[in-house]
């Protein structure tokens, strides 16, 4: 009788890994599904066009939404601050590439103003991002 009471009071020293593995797979699937949605950032209707793929290893992005609001790497920014930020980036890395994403409904002059800021910052590597043709 004493033997059975010792057997009941023994603690289990093993950890059940099944719930932890299930949680890991659930998080992995969640990140796989949500990452492409997060990648877009600012909602911009890009004009369609045919262009080769761009190596995005050393790039920053400037976005102009339909209200012509400026965003630098998905952070709202003023044009004066953007000019200073571009000059700083160009000084640190002269081979930086700037991706310009502009909504197709905004005035052409707004895009030209951004291009002028790039020229003043001595950034020569830039690309206008377009949506793929259908």
C-alpha cells in the first residue's frame, strides 16, 4: 500500500512538446500569410508598365499616395525633411538606389518634385516602380 502512494505522488519531469510545436507552426503560418500584406505599406495604385526586376539589396523607397502625401520607407515625411534625409543617405552610401512609388492619379509635377530632390541629393540610381502589365 505504501508503494502505490509513492507512485501517485511522483512528479512528471518531462515537458509535453506537442502544444509548443503546434504554436510554432501556427505562428509560422500567420507570418507567411501576413508578410506580403505588410510589405506593400502605403496604399498606392501604381501605373502598369513593363520593366525588369530590381535588386532590392540596397534600396530605400519614396511613396506618394493619392493625396500626394510623401512617405519615406513607409513613414510620413515633409519634403524638406526628405531632402535632408536623402542627402544623408547619399553621403553614407553613394550607390544607394531609391524606388519611387507614385499613385497613378496624382499630378506629374509632384513626381518631378521628388525627382528634383533626388537630383539635388546627388542620387543617380533611382527607379519608378510600376505594376506588372496584365
